[in-house]
C-alpha cells in the first residue's frame, strides 16, 4: 500500500498512542456524560448504532 506522505505510518502511530493516553485520563462518569450528550445510552448502557456514531463519541471524548 502506497501512502500519500512517506511518514504516514509513524505519524498515525503517534496519533493513536496520544488518543489512547487521553482516553486513559477519562473517568467513568466522563465517558457516560459524553455518551448521554450523543444519545448513546440505552437502558443504562452505552450503545452505538454505527461506527460513525462511535467515531463521534471518541472525538467528543478527546476534544470536549
């Protein structure tokens, strides 16, 4: 597979590691707050209708 940027794999790995580190800093309550705001709590549990909804959730958790 040819990448547009020669350092893509390295940059992607750094971004994934950063996202993982940020997620580790969140509390359970913060996860639930984000899920509620995105209407992803069903019967007291997080439930995502699609990968797109989960992507929005992770973006919200990291950036907001």
